[in-house]
């Protein structure tokens, strides 16, 4: 069966192929029928008039020949462009975009205007444009594919692709090194045979300790799904994070030891000096008259420095043991007014925002605001300025800011460094603890100079609602 289009009815109908007249045959028949009346009239006039047989037969052959020749010429001129288009489309189907049709109208507006009534030329032009477009798209796809292949080969991350049956379909060089086998030995094997089945389960992304034939350590496991050929596939990425984690851990220990060593030395140095002086004084045969006073002052300094060192270790323990937040419904307006009422050194202005309730740990969030407001008040008192608190909701986020009219920050790079402080007697953990609380709630805390043209700083808190 073949599909034939019935243009009069505007619908497609099925016609048996053995009964179907080909398109070129229909064109020839139409051309013959178009010339038939003229040929019949000419022949009737020729044979009904008094002409010699020689003239009659000669003109009859001529008329019939011209009639048949014109009909076959019409068929050729109609069918040939369609055959050309068929060849062009077949070439496009075979991804051969180098062939172009002749007789297409030009791209410039003058040529288009002069041949606006040439439908065949317009069709040829559109086919040529389609071929050029497909050629450019194929070239772009090939270049993108080559780039992706290069990245897959050179990237130092193991990449695997599995189909719906967890059969390996693609692996890069890093994956080959990880499994200590070549691609030809890996492809077609199941994830269970390769020891990767546990990577295709569980949450993603995650970090886990794993052992493979080509190495062991801590790996970040990332997994996603995609479709190829209409079927679901899984993309598995394994990144060895052992070395970066060790480097980060070493740097963290170095920073911690440097800070703790600095604080301990600051306390032990005067203790050692005063203890040596007291030992020297006690070793004398004749004690000075004011030795008792010197002894009390020295012991007082030792006690003060020991107490400072004890406060330092207590503050560090508090910073290192921040508990997980216990989420409850917290009314922001009530919380802000309660925190503002705690600070009695300065009246705090409140720019009331919308009535907002968020899910947070009320005790931790209150401690965060107390630390931020206290720093703002300390800065404002130095210049005689004020402090303003405001909040708002933006989409699914809650934003709160604390503006002070102090002298601003000369350098904000060390604000969140543990135990760094510019205030006499400060512990240097207030802002660090506040940022830890914000991040434990899935938010962020920033402190910078105000950008509205006023002096002072703005502490900006953003939390999810």
C-alpha cells in the first residue's frame, strides 16, 4: 500500500501500489490531454480540406510529433526539479551537506524581488539554506563532541556511564586507572562485577571511603540520570578528595596551632618572667623590705594571665562544640525587640519589616543577634552614632541587617578569623560563632562597610524560611 494525497478532499488516502499511476505518467497524460483538442482540430481541418495526401501525411506527422514532443518536454521540466529535490533530500538524510541545487534565487533583496514569482527557485533556495544550516549544526556538534571527548580523556576524575540494566557503556582514562583495566575489558560488564554497584545507590553527592583495584581513599560520589536513545542512563563521577582533604586538614591544624601557640605564649611569657624574678628574689640572703608587696603583685599577674588562658581554652571549646540547631517557629519581630531591649547602653532603632516567622533555633539565633548588636553598639559608641535593625522577606529567604554609625572597617579580611579581635579584652570568637550559627541554619552572615553613603558597618544575615 502507498499513500496518495487527494488534494480535492484535503486528506490522504491509501491507494494500492499496483493500481497507482506514477506522478510523471500523470503529468504526461495531462500534457497530452491539454494539447489533444488543438491537435484534433488541426487534423480535422487538414483531412477535410482539399490537400494532396503527401501534404496531409506530412502535416499529420508534424502535428503529432510537435504534440508528443511538447507533452514529453512538459513532463521533463516538471519531473526533473522534483528528482533534483529528491536527490538533495536523500543526500541530507545521508549527512552529505556538500550538494547544492542550481536555479535557486539569490539571497539579496534585488534578486528576491525580481524572482518573487518563481516558486521553484524559492524551494531550491530553502533547500540550500537547510543544507547550510544542517552543515553548520553538524560541524558544531562534531566540535562539541571532540571537545567533550578531550575533556573526558584529560580530566583527572573517573567518569562512568551505565544503562538501565547497570551495564557499563562508557569509561574515561581516569576510570580505567581506578579499576586497573582497559576500556575493552570494562565495557559491557555490570556495575556489580566492577564493584561500583554501591556507588549507584544512596544519596548524592557524598564522600565515602572506598577501595578499588587502582587505588583507595576518600572519594566524592556524584550521580545523575540522563536519557540516550529514549532510554534512561546513569552518569557516575568519582573524584579522589583524599589529598585535598589532607591539605585542608593540615592547613587547618597549622592555623589552629599558630593561634593557640600565640595565645599560650602571650600568657606563658609573662608568667615565666615573673616566676623567674620571684625565684631570684627568694634566692637572696637578705630580703628587701618590700618583698612581700612584690610577691603579691607577681602572683597577681600570674593569676591574671592564668585566668586569661583559661578563658581562652573555654572559648575555644565553646566554638568547637556548637550543637546542631533545634528548629522551632521563631517570630522575628518579638526576637528583635527582645534583643534590642537587652542592650541598655544605647537606644536601638527598629525598622519593622513584615510579620515574619521562620524555622530556627531560638537560643542560637538570639545569641547570634546579641553578638552582632553588641559589636554594632561598641562601634557606634566610639563616634556617638546610632544602631538600626531591619528585616524583610525576599522570595523564600529572610534577610536581616544591623547598621551602625561607627567609624567603619579599615580591613575586613580578618573579621571571621577565630580569636582575632580589635577590642580590648575581646575573645575573638563572637563573629565566628555567629557565622557558624548562620551556616548551621543553611544561611550566611556578612559584615562590611555600608554602601549607602553613610559611615559605619552593616551586618547582613540571610536565612531560609
